[in-house]
C-alpha cells in the first residue's frame, strides 16, 4: 500500500479547520494566487525538521524531492517568493495555529511526582541574541540586538501553555503583570526572583492563584507564627510572615509563608516564599525544584530547533519562524503520546528528520507494529 510522505502525514495532525479560519480572519491570502500561507508553513516546518540555515539551503533540499510535492500543495519556489511571503503573511496566523494545536494537546499527561491535582506551571524567559545591524528593530543594548521568549510551561504535560515574544530589553516582571496568562483558580505557578513584585503577588492572590518563588535577600519580614517542621531531610523552618515595609505592604497586605530548605547536594540554603498554606513545606520546596524543567525546555529548543538563525530579517519573518518552531514542539509531543513512542522526544525528532519524504505509515517508520 502506498502512503503519502511522512511530511504530509505530519501536516494532517494539525487542526486544519482552525488554520483555515485564522487565514480568512487575518486575510493572509487575500489577492494571493500563488504561494499562500499553507505553502509558507510547509517551508518553515521543513526548515525546522531538517535544520536548514538559509533559503538557498531550503530550496536545494526541497528540489531533490520535487516529484513528491503534490502531496504538500506547493509548486516551484524561489528565494524571492519565500522572502516576500515571510514579510507579507502575518505571523499571527501561526500564533493562532499554535493555540489551536495546543487545544488538541490538553488531554496529554505525563507521570507526575506530585499528588495534588492543581494545575502546575513554571514561568520564565530566555534571550535569543541577534545581530543588531540586520535586526535593527530588536535593539537591546547599544551594540546588541535580541529577542525574549517568555514561556508559561505546564510542568505536568511538559508543553508550553502560553508564549510571549518581546524584544530582549522587556523586563520579565512587566510581561507577567501586563499579559493575560491563562491561569485558572487554584493553579500553582513557580518562578525565580526576577518576578518578585508585590503588585504581581496581589494579582495572583485576588485570582486565587498560588505562587512559589525564592525570597530576595534584601526583603524584611514581620514574623507572625510558625508551623511545626516534619522530620524531612533539609527542612529548616516554616514561618508565617508579612512584609515589613509599609510601602510594599500596601501592594500586598496579606500573609506569606517563608520556608527554609537546605540542599545537601549543593551545600546551600534556599528560602522560598509562597501564599500557599495548604501544601506541605517539603512539597513547596519540590515545586520550586521542578521549575528547573523550564530551563531544560529552553535549552532543548535552542539546541534542536532553528530559533537562533533566521530565514528573514523583518520582525514578521522572525516571529513566524519562532511560532512554527513552537508548533513543531507540540507536534512532536502529540505524536509521542498518540503513538506511545517509548524513546525520547529527541530520538523521535531524529527519526522524522531522516525519513521526512518516506512513503510509509508513521507507525511503521517508528517501528511500533
């Protein structure tokens, strides 16, 4: 039995109706007869999978498989065609596709070491350096350019639940305060000290969202009481406190929980700050430790996706490429879960990279029959 190429099979996992709705809503293909939005998406996805660094490299690679293009809906392409489309087709189309694909992934779950049922997220950002002379719209410092990818990572599914892309000079805490991150009541969010801001804490408190972070060394507290310390290795104290500064207390008048934990592996004491008085102190420490997963996520996408070299220099072209990279991470996660692929995401990506134009069923390629 003949199958379409693996690349075409990957495209079928996308929410096609939502994709077409976004294209119509944003009028991305209005007055366009040739090389439309879906064609550009195929080119970007191909570049992500095959790790292509330039438009010339993409065209050279695709031309070797020209007899298989009819499955993909693309015709003869040129560098100028791709470049024009990168500037013409709004990146919001791919941003919308990312969130539509995310809805398909909501049922995905990984085994969690936590017993509580609260949604658990980590919030952080990662800087992507770019050349200021080529990307003058991304000015960071006098001689440097850069972008920031701000990510809300679902720690139970290990997939990004919300992304914001800004210039590198945008402060992390401002993004957290002024962007509407999708946090349901009773969610738990953990972040590092860059996000310590008492008006942000109050916003979480009013939304019934729990936060876990590390206390800054210069913060001063009034001690209101303490909880008994269970005999768990590393726990040092569990205090109920409030902010001592009257100015800061106006922004967050409520009580906080201050937990001391000694990490024997690093020979270091960590002091955690949270508004959650229900979970055990040791669980709070483990929640903050789980925040490291978002660091690993950023490391993985920078090493395995094309988000450090770009196929265009305009803001629209760069953001389009980043959103397609994020869509590819969802595709990999979705395929791994649906096929119950036993190896890592990285191994799955390597197999797809090598077999992209094979005319075999995905299940056979992954050796799962």
